[in-house]
């Protein structure tokens, strides 16, 4: 056998198995049903300028022993020996679940001299997503120290631009692009968690690829600890995308017979720009067993309403006001447990504070449940304050770089890290959370993690790898014991957003900022991988607590609609006008969340970077919701027409306002005639426009004031 061919959903993968090696001859556009007949030699380059006697095509696991001069796909040694394996294929076979569906290639490679065996599973899912699973087993008689085992995929030479994401606290997921030149572009995340500046994907594409145009190849690592992402172009022009866990010195030492399983890498290809990549990720995520299909409830979180000021009467009033608006889930945030009057003390003492809650949480929960709402609770199980009862009793439970009694790491937000690799600490945290979930009818945990962990240690050894696995085990155990409880992964905002944590959580908190302008970018790029129902998005106060920007309620509400909608605001103090507007937004969310959370996300490439347009279109093309937003002042007097992407060109659509025009009155200038007519017609109004015109010519947009938005619905007639 000299080849294996996988094909699904418009994507092909051709494996070249000649020379006892495994190479990807092609990953990308569909080569057709006869692709398995193609000779892999057709994809092999030749060069008179090669440094070796023959050209060196890159292996699935790039190795210096096969002439690869870039970053090796596997690295390690046995006390300085066996540092350069030459893996040879021992077995390869194809499993086909359905000719039109998921296909899986299983490969076994080994090197007798290095005493290593590598198992690889390549799964081309029915959605077109490629999953790369790799493991290495020590088949020798002594220890093998592993330094790296990365997933490396070649991309063709026409991919000349790369894209990754970066950011900081309250400004996560901002894109950066660069030309792919010879050399290596590496993004290293050394936070002990995914990181605020972590890139969701490392992507390569054809020149000037956009949301709706160009070929794009993208890789995401499903891992919540340290990791690397890179794009590398060798001197011979071969380009590789790679992702993998970043291992600290001596962090993974394999005993004889022991196996290391690398985190799963997710690879997407699209000939339709970034939206095509996004559609693949969204479809795969939604197809997972256990993906929540019930309507995502409207959330009221107490944090920016009361902070640490927990008063039963105030909280009951807040729940009353929320229920009156249409809220469906009430979440009590930080401040309920022992000694927690501010963020300097109490973390780790997971007992309800009797000074604040003399009757426990029961009175509040009964009040919330009596209103017909679900009840949620904030926890931060992985962290500990030095000023806490548990830290005083068990100082050895704090993670330290130099052993149980060594120095502490620098504090971050008055916190240290609880060493969950220590079985006693793990058992304590599990017992306390299990007790809370058993005693109280809690529907939802907001699981926070508020600090970077840059020198995690257990027994004097680096432990980021084991700490991450311990957190996974903790979440898995609690979910098994309490299967009805939903869990949000919050990590000081968007510092732990990845498909590893989302195997154990039901949504993420995209950012600690509720500033709608910041959220426009954060949510757009978080949505590159995650569908909106997994991304918490709340309406905050009129003046943002993180940026001090002030926005009209319409802009804040419209921004929050394109996620798992909620509120983080003292809604007891609303004016009558605000209450009317917010209630209308909640009613719109409830009426349209089935579309927003199942449809295909669409982002429109705009000629002017000062505005944005995006939406969600039903898969059958019957309905759509779109937003047009002004993000800054434009150099143009008149906005470019909005061409609505993703619609059925053969159908007509009724275009109407998603929210009453009075919610936008302060924003509108120069209202075009079609929109004026829609507004004057009221709730039953709308203008019928052919889908072909909407997609090719579009409609004129009003001149919005900066930081305002317009919400439109489109219904096929």
C-alpha cells in the first residue's frame, strides 16, 4: 500500500506512504471520488538546488533524520542519547464509517534504535473537519524524556499570508496578519492556561483572504495549558502549520511502556474564506455528543450589579427585577463564601459564610426558584488566597516551583495556585464542590480561573501538564456526579477558550469587559471557532466598568444578542424607557435564539474598516438576522451598500427591523427611503427584496453615529 485517501464534505486528504514514511500529499480541496487512484508521486516536487541528493518532502512528523531542516515534530532523548529518531511505518489502514461520512486513517510508526512507537489517528469528519491524534510510547528499558510531539500539516505554496489572534485582559481575540516568508513564526503560550493573548487558530491562506473569499487552512489545539502554534516556511518553499503542547524541561518523562497522548489538533480547510473555516468548526462542535440543544436561557449575573456586597434583600430585589424583564437564570457571583468580603482573602474556603448567609443560600435560592428561574453560583476552585483557612492549614497545597516548602510564585490578583496534582488538595476541592451541589439545587456553575500560572510546580518539578489534566479530571468527576449541572469556563474573561475545556464546559466567558465596542471584535473572532451559543455575552451598565465608555442601550443589547445572551447590570435602577427597550431585546432573543444558535454565521467583508456587518442565516435559507454597526467615524459621507451574504438568490425576502426604530432614533442620520418606509409601517412592516439583489447589489445603509447598530430580520416569502 503506497497511499490512503480520505474524502468528506468537500475536503480531501491524500496520504503518501512510500519509503516507509507518512506524508500528506494533499490536504485541501476535494480531489473527487477517484482521488484514491492518484499517484502520490504527482505531488512530489523536484529541485536541482536541493541540499540533499533528493528533494525532502515533509513527513507527517517532520524529522531531521529524513532531511527536514525545520522544527522537528517529535523531540526528546534518553539522557542525551536517542535524540534523533527515524520513524518508519509499521501499519496503516483506513476505517470508513460511511462512504459519505466520517473516515479514519490509523497509522503506526516506530524506531527500534530509539525504542519509540508513535500512533497516529487522522479522522476526516463528516463535517470536513480533520482531527489529528498522536501518541508516543516508550518501548525501551529506560526513561525517555519527551520535549515535543506536535501536529504538523503541510499547506501549499499559494498560501502566502498567515493569521493568528492576540490580546490582553478585556481586549481578547484581536487578529494580526503577516506575509509568510522563509523562517518560523511561533506563538508560544506560557500562562499555565490558554491565555488572554492565545491564538484560537494559526491559519494560512491565499493572498488577501477574507471572511468570504480565498482558500484558508487553519489549525486549533484542544488544550488548556501551555502550547505553541507556528507557521514555518523552509528554504525549499515547503510550508507547515503546527500546533502542540509546550512542555517544560523534564515535565513529561516516560517510564518503560508508558505513553504520552498529545492534545487533539483540529484542522479546517475552506475555499470560501474564514467563514468556511468557521462553518466547519461550528458544525463539528454542534455535532458532538452532549452539545446542549436546549434553548440557552437569558442570564442575570450579579457581579457588576453588587460586586461583593451580598445582601439578601438586595439580591431578591435584583431577581425580581430580572424576572419581570424575562430573565431565566440568576447567577450569584463572587462573595458568598467564608470571609470573602473582597478579593484578598477566603479563596479556597468553600463554605457558605454564616456571617452573610446565616440560613445558608437556601432563602435566596428558594426566592429565585419561586420566580421560575434557574440558580447559578460562582466558584474558583483552582486558586487560593494566602489569607484563607485552607492555606493556613495546608500551606503544602499551594503550587510552588521548588517543592512543598519552597518559595511562592509572585502573587497575581492576591492569588496563588492550588496544587491539584496533590491528591489531598484534589480530594478536598472535589468534596467541597460535591457537597455544595448536593446540598443546594444549583443548575449552573460559573467556574472562574483568575490568574496566569507561569511556574507551576509539584514536588519541585514543573507541573503545568499534570495540573491541566487534574483540572480536566475534576470537571469530569463533577459532571459525572451531577449531570444536570451546566458549567461555564470563565478565566478572568477569555483566557481559557479552547476545545479542550469545552469537552467539559457548556460555554465560555469571552471577556471580562461588557463594553459593546470591545465586544464587537472579541465576539467576532471568538466566533471563528466557537458557535455563539457557547459564548457568554451580556448587556452591561450604560457606562462600562472596564473602559468607562458610555453606550446607548440599543448598541449594548444588539451586540449581546449574538451570543448566549445575558445581563450584568443593576436592573433595579432602570428607567421606564430602558426597561421597555431591554424587555424588547430579551423578547427578540427568545423568539430568535433557535436561529441564532443553529444557523450559519456570516461575516461580511466591508470596504470601510470603520463599520461592520454580520449575521446568522438559517441553513435552509428561510430566515436571517443581520447587524450593521458603525464602529468609528467614517472617511466617507455615505456608507457602502450592505450586501447580505448567505441568502438564497432564488427567493424573495421581507426585510424588517429587528427592534423598534425608536431604539435606534439617536443613531440614525440620512435614513434611506426603503428603511424609512419600513419604520413607518411599524411592527408589521417590511420591504420585499429579491435575494439575488440583496446578495449582489445590497441595500443602502443609514449614516449611523459611531458605536451604534441597526438590527434587521429577513424572512423568505
